[in-house]
């Protein structure tokens, strides 16, 4: 079946380790979009940190941000869908009191961080609006929160029963993330497929991490990157090359374009 919509994770998939899109990847994605395929970015990043790359690719599709908790119009940047975590002072206090290496609180219009470090600096390098570094995150009201991001040198365990009812827990090597219970990149994709009149079988998803698992399982073609975690590779229909070696672009060339664009590999990136 012809693929009509492609959903692409950013970190570890679209982006190389230097937080850049390779010239070949940029050229291939722009060519796919020019041929009428809907290309979407589906990321755990905040809107402000996603938008520069979306514009660089020249896309005119909604942005799936914060692991699906926020979906935004590409032109007006107005939220099309926001799914906040039910307010819980108990959960908020438990997260703050764990005193992780860093903690980020994502709301619809802001990103609050305990402190600036190499992670936040790398993530927000291209953002027009910088995070609010406020030190004591206990002062942030636990309302209208779309995602908690916790980074820690040691494995942090939350008290049993404090998040299970209302939150989806995503474990990473260096921490974890919390979003609303029924929220995932796939839940946002389902919403957009209805808007675009595209069936699940006509979709392809590309990712590398635990927050990509639902969309890899549920899209018509689920593709794990060569650098992806093992559970994602096991769930995928295909495994592409490494994100450092143009794995995404090469797979898109072979399975979507059916036309190699390697001659464009040394082209200069297009910046909107």
C-alpha cells in the first residue's frame, strides 16, 4: 500500500549527534513532501525547540511535540490539541524532592528548568525562547503541565501509586518522563490521521527510543533506526541504518522515493 504520511522522531532519528539535519536527509524529506506525502515531526521536544527544524525542512504540517501531549498548527502555532497531566501536588512534590540532576517542566507556553546544563543547552540551542531557569521548581504550580522530564545520574523510583492512575511513564537510561496516561506519539498521530483522512495502513513511523514504541507498533510501517534500543527493534517491521550515517534518508530513498538522491548529499542545507 502506498505511504501517504510519514512520522519522524527527531533526536537519534532525524538529527545527528551535533543536533543537525544532514544535507542528504534534508533533500530527501523535501523531495518526499514535494511528491505529496505528508511529513510530520513527532518528538518529545517542546514546540520552541522543534520549530526551527520544522521550518528548515520547509514542512507545512502540524507539529507533534512533548511525546504527543501537544499538537500545534504549523502556520499560526496555535495548539490543535493539548493534553495536560491532571494536577497533583503530591506528584509534583515527590518529583521535586527527589532532587534529580535536572528536571524540566513543560507547559503549553513555557519550559521551566532547575538549572542550565549540557542537556538543556543542547536541546534549546536553536530555540527562540529560552527556558526559565528558576532553581526551585517547587514554586511552579502543578497545573497545565504537559510533560515532566527528569534527568539523574542514579535510577530514581517514585512512591508506588503516585503516578500510575494519571500518567504514562517513559523510562530512559538517564531518567524518565511523565505525560498524561493515554498520551503518546501514537495518540497524536491518530488524531491527525482523522483530520487528514489517512488510514493507519498508509503511514510510516521512524524512531529510536522508548517514546517511539507505540507509533512504531501501530503505524502501517514501523521503522527502528540502527541505533535504536532493542525493544524498539523487536517491535519494528524494518530496521534502518544509524542516524549518524544517513540511515533515515537511505531508507526513505529506497522505500518511499524509489529514487536515489545521493548526488544531493553535499548540497547546502536549506534554511527558511
